[in-house]
C-alpha cells in the first residue's frame, strides 16, 4: 500500500494529458479528485475505478465540472477538499483547440477558446489558491500552456493567444501565492499524441487540402525521432507536484520538440 503524498485535483482528466497525469500521480501516492465535463461523467467514474483497482491504497473522488463556470469551479474545489481532506496539488489540464486563420476565425470560436483555456485556468488558480491558503500547508498548482504559448503558429490564433495568457496568469499567480508556500507553474508541451493532436491534424488537413500530415511530420522532425506521449508530460507534472520542485515557480518548462516542425507549420499560410 502506498503512503499518501497528499491530495491532487485534476481537471480535464477523462482523456489525454489529464488522464495520463491521473495515473502518474496515483503511482506517486496521491489521493485523487478527478474532474471533467458532466458529459464525461461515466468516463471519469471508470477512470476512478481503474485507479482504485491498480492502486488500492489510493482514495478517489469524482466530480463533474464545467471550468467555464466560476461557481462550478469553486464548488469543485470545496467538494474535493471535503471528500479527501484538502488539496495539495491542482492540475488545471482542461483545454480546447480551434483551428482557422484570423481572416476566418469566428467570434464564437475565440470566445469558446478563452472561456475554457483562460477563464477556466483563472478560476482554478483562484479557488485552488484560496483553498491552499486556507489550509496553511502550501501546495502546488500546475497549468497547461503550450509551445504555442511561446511562439505564434498560423491558423492557431485563438489557441496561441489563450496559451500566451496562461503564461501571464501563471507568473502573476506565482508571485501572489509564493508567500504562502504555493508554487505555480505551467507545462508547455509541444505536439503530443493526444485526441487534441488528432483534432489539430484533421484541421490542418482540411485547411491545406491534405497537403500537411501533422502526425507524420511530428515524428520526422522530432530531435529524438519519436512522437511525444501524454505520459511524457505527466512525468514533468509529477516533478512539479513533488517536494523536489519547491524552488521552481512561475516557470513554463517545454517538452521536447524540434523547431523544424513549428517553422513548417508557421510558414503554411505566409
């Protein structure tokens, strides 16, 4: 039986990086509060059951939350704290992507992207931070930015802008929460094999008439010659959630990717 390292709350846990993070933090010894959209309630319950089977010493709590709703996020944090005895780590991994050139980007796609990727992160930082301050035992808050939050990429205007915003929010939160012993960092993955990458690939295929195969280009241009997996990001999150990361805050570590692919994507619509 594992010795608990505390309680971790993960949003967007039904798939991709959030799901991989749940498995990694469970193996690290954290009790888990697992949250995703109401429409993914059964997926979250199945994840909790699987984690409990693999790690019988881990307690889990499942929550249905739309991170665009501040009241729902506040309730999520309070419910997780009540069920598991507080929150020591919060991983805000819920996110969406919309693909279109600025000349065609709709106001709805812009608003939807910012509602989830920016407001959702803000609400998690705010209420997760308030809970950790109330507990008085410090904590770790981890957001998901992106390599696209460090360099603009054609046809990802809304997504890039939202991930740049996450960088700014992370630095502000790190400054404000640091005196309470709370670190705030945001991972900045490159192209990782997740459902979102598939969506990105399909979007570029539509936009370019099939002339760009993002999935193949990802592997071909990788400095390591391999495609990044959600587990690779989860490993980084594991470090940021650990006591060993106590002197790291306000940072945006990048998972490996060759700049060749980013340059290629950047030039598609020049």
